[in-house]
C-alpha cells in the first residue's frame, strides 16, 4: 500500500486518538467514527488515571518499550502545552519473593534498572499508610508515575481537532478489511485509503475471525476511596502500589492532582458485554476488591468508599497487544487490557510510521506484542519523527 492520503479510524479511545494524532501529523486526512461522546464515559480509556512503570514480570519487551513511550508522551506534552503525568515511583509487594515480583526484579536488574529491596518492616516504616502484615518480599523504584487518563483523552481530542481530524458520531455495524470500509448502523458506508479498527472491547464482535476467541471483553471493577485524615498526607506522597499475587492481587493509585485514591483488581474477569452491561459495580464486586486491600492498609476502618464502577477491557490471552494488518489497507489495534494506555502515543506513532513506509509493517505486530527481538527500522522511524 502506498502512503495513505486518507484514514478512517473506528474508536476514539486512547489508541484511536493516538493513531489519528500521529497520522494527522503526517498530513493524512483523518475521520474518526465514535458511537459515544469524546471522551467516552463507557470507554476503557476514560478514568481518572492509568499507571506507567517499568516493572513487567518476565515481559522484557514491554519493559524496554517504556522509555520510548515516555519520549512519545513528551512529544504529546509539547503539543498540548501541559504535562499530564505525575511522578510517584513504584512500590511492589507480595507474600512471596517468587512469581511476578521476583520475575520483575530479576528482569529489571538484568537491564540495569535501579531496584531497592525492602523488608516488610522497611515498607511499614517508609510508608506508614501500609502495614507489614503478610509481606514476604518488596521492592521500590523511583521511576514510574500516574497518567491523568481522562484529561489526556480530552487533550488528545483537542490536538486531533486542531490538526483537522473529523469525529463523526455513529455506530459501526460491520467491517470490511479488504475494502477498508465500515458499514454503519444506518446502512451507509465509510471508506478511506487506510482503516484502523481501535474499538476496544467492542472489537471482537466486529472482527470475530481476526480477534475471537483470543481477545475478549473483560469486566473490571475499581473502587475509589477517601483515606482517613491521619493518612492523607502519606497518600499524597505515596508511590503506586502493585500487589500482584497470583491468587488475587490489587493495585492502588495515589490521589494525585485532585483525583481520588483508587484501588482495582489486577485479575481479568474475561466476561461481560461492553455494550449491554451496566457500569455500576455490585456490592459483592466491591467487597471482593476490598478484601484484597484490607490487610495492606493501615487503619483500614477509617477509609470511606467514594464510589465504584466497572469498565471493560479488551484482553488477549497472554496480555499481548494485537497491532497487525488485516489487509494491505486495514490495521487492527486491540488486546490492550489494563496496561495498554501507557503506550498509546508510542503505538500511534509506530502505526503511522509503518503506514507511511509499508516495509516497516511486518515488524509492527511482534514489537507491539512485547517480543524481545528489536525492530530497528521501526524504532529508527520513530526517532526521526519531528517534534
């Protein structure tokens, strides 16, 4: 395929908007089809925050994508005129030194990252908001932080509009990858030189042959909390918390930039319907997450629940991103689970680079899937993108 002059993008979440922004930077005329307002309150991208960190278990490919991801975010911050990232550092804890924590520590150190081991007592001393109960291993990293997700999506939408990207409010009923065409629910078609399907948890229904069953919608619940008065200052200076035990872990996002403290379940439910199911979280769903968090939070009885909700991720079996061509005129972006947001601008720039130089397209799927083999041509193209 020659470098596209027009592009059609399905979905205005972080991936669709990032792809639109990157393509528009190249002078491509971009139209986005989105079924809801932007930012979409039902979208997987639209919440107060998302995390960015190097710790990735044994997935060294994604660990090594973090620094290029930060460079892509810096490019976006310059365009937006503001930095929507709050550095916090990372605290990882577990009941055992094996599993995700031990794998992350070994992989990080193998690549030269500074990791500080902590005992349970040291965790409680350095971060009095947490107890030492049940901690068998822990480490701290100074790098990493919180991305202000909802504000980022809104900012990206403004940046896209400023570059002439058109957003059409409509719902897709079908996708024809070979013709780079969307059939809308009103029976009309939209087409372009390049079609990018970035429909989040709705994508497996639209592309069953390409995505199902390896990518499924997954209902995920988060709970927002207000810390007790004696711990508010501690939380204001707290790192993100990753407690990713195999038998049921959680993560905690500190209350930065006026946002609430948030805790969420790191496991994937792999069930639910993003279109039909309610976003309200049930009392049982809330209690399940709180049960994981209670042993870790000091003075837990003083925490007040501010609210809870469900969102839907598109989850691939191995938590690998699916960014691959379905034809010489269509690319799908899917399978981002809860960890894709941090790579949005980077993946958008990579897709645009491969669209402009089709010889780079074969390197895109494996690199986006977190494979450790480098994609030098693709990375060189990203490094040459003008700021």
